[in-house]
C-alpha cells in the first residue's frame, strides 16, 4: 500500500550524538572510520562529522582517535618486529634446539621490544592513561598495566636485575592484543555499516530538468527544493518529492522492508533511495540532505545503536568489577609468589592475570548485538528509537492495536452488493460507478474502483451533487441517484423486501449502505466498510501462536468494532473510546498485571503510545505518534509486531549468552593464570593468556553474528483477493 514515510525526518537532537555519523555514542564508539560520510555523509544528511575518527571506544574504558586501520597497521608492523625477537630468545632456542650467534644478538630483544612496546602498545598506554585520569578503570588500563609490568621486567632482565627471558613474551603479548583489537573493531564496524549502507542507496548525481525541458546532470548536493528531476527506469530517486509526470512501480524495500513494488502516480510522494522499476517519472523535489526520509532513518538507526539497554549497563558493571578483581588477584599473586621466593614467576603470573582478565569479550558482548539487531531491524522496516523498547518487547503480554489505519486501511471498500428483482450485482455496480464517476468523495472512489474490477463503468452525464444526501446523474437516458438513508427519506422511498434484510445485516455490523435509485425506484444496494488489511489476520494469528493476547481499541461504534474484531479473531475489543481515554485504557490493562505494547498511527494514539510498556508507531503515522513511540514500523504491516518480538527474544538471548561466556571463562582462567594449578604442572604463559582472551572475543563476535539469521518478515501474502463477496449478507 502506498504511504508517506516522510514523517521519519523528524529533527533529532544533535547533542545526543545521533547526527554525528557514528552508530555508537562516546561510551561505545572508537571512531570506527567506515566512510559514513564517504557516500552521503554531511551532504546527504548522514553526518557532518562522520569519519573524523574522534569518537571514543569503551568497553570499560576509552581511547580516542583509534580506528580499524590503525590497529591493522600496528598489528602487521608489530608482527614483523616480533619475529626476530622470538627467534633470538634464549628460551625459544632451547625449546627448538637451535642457536643463533651474531654481534648484537642480545640487543635484538631490548631494541625491537622497546619499539613494539612504545609504538605497538601506544594505543593501550594512551587509553589506560585516559581511564586513569577519568577515574573509570577498565580494559585499556588492565592491558597497559600488563605490558608495563612486562616491559619493566624485561628491561630489568637486560640490565641483570632479573633472570627472566621475557622480551619475546612482551612482543607476542602486544602483537596478539593488537590482533584482538583489530578483529574487534572490524566486527563493530561491520555491524555499524547499516548507517553507511543507507547512504550508499543514494546516487551520486541527479538528472535535473530545466525550465526549457533540457536535462542536465548535477551532484546530489546541488539539488534544491522545487527542482524537477528525471528518474529513469531502474534508477534511484535522488531526493524526496512528488511525482509531477508519469507513473511507475517503485521498490521501497530500503524503507519498508517490503520487496513488492508499490504503484505510484502523479501526485504521489516518492522517497530518496527508492527505485523506479518499470518506467521513467519526473519528480518535484521537496526535501534534500538532512530533511530526507533516508536521513531520518539514518539518524534513527544511529540513535538505536548508540543507546544503552539494561543489559549493556549490566555488562559495563561487570567489566568495571572485573578490573578490581583482576588488580586484586594480581596483587595477591605477586605477594604469594614473592613469599615463595620465585620473583620471576611472580612477574610472569601477574602479567598473565592482568592479560586474561581484560574484558574484551564483555566490552564487545552487548554493543555488537545492539548494532547487529539494529541493522537487521532496519533492513526489515523496523526502526528502533529506544533500545529499552526493543528489550522489553520480548516480555509483553498483550498487544493493543488501534483499529483505523493499523488493522484497517482507514479507507472504505465495497464489501457487498445486491440488486433488486432480477438486476445483477454487476449491473448495480456498473450503473452506480457511472453515477459516482465524477465525484471525489472517498465512498464514490470505492464504488468506482469496485465497478472497474467487475467490468465497465457506465458513461454518465449531467452529474450533480446533492449536498448531504448523495449524487445524481443521467445514464442511458434515465435519471439515477446514489445515496444513503437521507436520500431515501427525502424522496419517501421504501426498500424493496429483497433488499431490506440484506441491508440490515450490513447495518448491524456498522457498514455504510448506499442505494442505487432509478427515477423513484430503489434497484440496488452497496455496502462499504473500512477495509481490513489483508495481513492483519496473519498478524493476529501469529501473535496468538506466541502466546500473546491481542486487543483492539477504537473510537468507532461498538458494532463496527465488534465486526472487525470477530473477523480477525481479536481477544478483546474496546470500542467508542474517546481520544483522551486511550491513555486510561492502557493504564487499566497495566493495572490488570499485563505488560502492554500499543500499536498506533495517529495523534490520538500518542498518549497511549507513551503510556504503554512498549510504544510502536506504524509507518503511515504522524510525527507526534513517532515521538511518543520507542519503535517505528516504516511499513504499515502489523505482522512486523511479531517480528519485533522475535528479534527482541533473539537479541536478549545472544546478549545473555555472550555475557555468560565473556564473564564465565574468567572464573576458570584467572586462577590458572595466577598459578593455582602450578603444583600440578599446569601453567599459562602470558602469550597463551592473550590468545585465550582473543579467542573469547572471537567467540562472542561469531555468536552475535548469528542474529543476522533471525527471520523477521513473514511470507508475502496475496493481496489480489476478491474484494466483493457477491451477494454476501451478514
């Protein structure tokens, strides 16, 4: 169904860090430079500062100015320098039974090890110092403490104060840590690419139509509101606007997640980034840059990836606690081993404890699931404005749908017709469609559309509107009129017996019934109702299968609401509810002990959306509704609500798995690193600790990637079903 998603452009507060091009806030971002401004960036509403690399990355600590490329470069250079340090280590030569002797061989470790420490380890030293200054100790401080202890011990050995062959351990430690950080940054960056990918949807140039009809290619940033652009078949719309010439089917999957093209004609709005699939159109631009729908979606995705959930807060606390546990265990380890008279082992164990305790995996566990789930949701037309709303969606007991515009399309459709005597349904619609053909009333449009589906529309002349009663026109030389009960009263007409029972059945369920009158005789009736969305029934069925109650709230008459509720299998119907009472109805449900998700699209729904445990604004809604909601459906498909619940459960499950793994392995690893099993011949060298710590990070990253396999969208349904049950009666 065509709809206008331009309301997604609602301006956001730049101070919140939403418009800076980085999907993570200063608490989670490391200035990961993935070119967010490269294909859109500042000039397309994606970011004014994107790609500046000045964000901050924190998994318990912060270090500014670091990016994926920096860690990659430092890793490879450190690895290159580490090889000779390892090769000239006396311990390694003893292990493998070879001997290297050349002038200055004993300087290889101190010289190259110092370069590795100061250059390769600089990001960790810098981050650790910042954490210390900000009194927020975390991962970077642990790493910096570990490599400082290793460096001091190595240098002391070279000066003859210790007998510890540790340069190769230091070099391997820094190199492995750089590798782990590089892979971590890559994982975060891949998840962040949701924002960058949205910018990629825009073409670099547009074809602007001049006043004389000439076509010129211009850069996207040179387009202004009011310009007319040509969008050829297969091309992307360069900016939001309105079709002024031509018609086409547009693929709006990047906005709604729906792959089915949407028919657009003159006067319809189109959105930047959508694709004209079959023919050329001309569009008058009315929004560019920061004001486009695409830019609004970018801001929402970035906002979702930047927001913290309760799970993230738990992870941050665990990471902070781990720092104190690690430093405490390291101190106890040092004292115990020194008391045992083994200072070399004391240094080794302290470094190992500090390394194994680094909360890499804890730091990555939640930001990565957050970023991936936001990207998966956006690709499926679900925009997350508040992470807490997504997190709470898995716990809701009841889904409360607004009726009009949510479960129904908000527009009337012919649902039944009947002819009097021997007049057929097709003839009733043909004649009524002719009479109504010049009317702009929504009910008239529905009748004309139904007539065209059944066959031809009768040619009519002398059209005239009868205010408050209906319309009349001349068809085939006869005077015809179409109207409701007011028309019948004015003309003192009584329904024929064969129509009366039929029409009463529709009236009892709240349908609008119009009559076709020829001269002074009623010859047919047409029933119209607000059209139920074809996908609404599937949405209700799927939510029931999930064990959720499905409710409906509306201001419509009780019989209208009950009719829709019965058709869809709604558990509870709240009808004749005034706009200001919707909020109170949500509160009543909550007082019954239910956790409520409210789904609505209008200004009247805004208080209820805000009151509900989870507010979901459906795509054809208003800015007010969206500001009151935590989740936004870019399409108008209510089945996406079930997708939200599935994603919420999957994201929470992955977050918990990652947290248990990230924190759990330390319970076993830290005692071994401290030397608790040294008596049994089980020991862990610092380099092995670094490998194990990196492996735990990789496990967390791979587990989070499984979120991409969550299926949010149900199978497409066939909307080309018969809209007119011939002769149906209720």
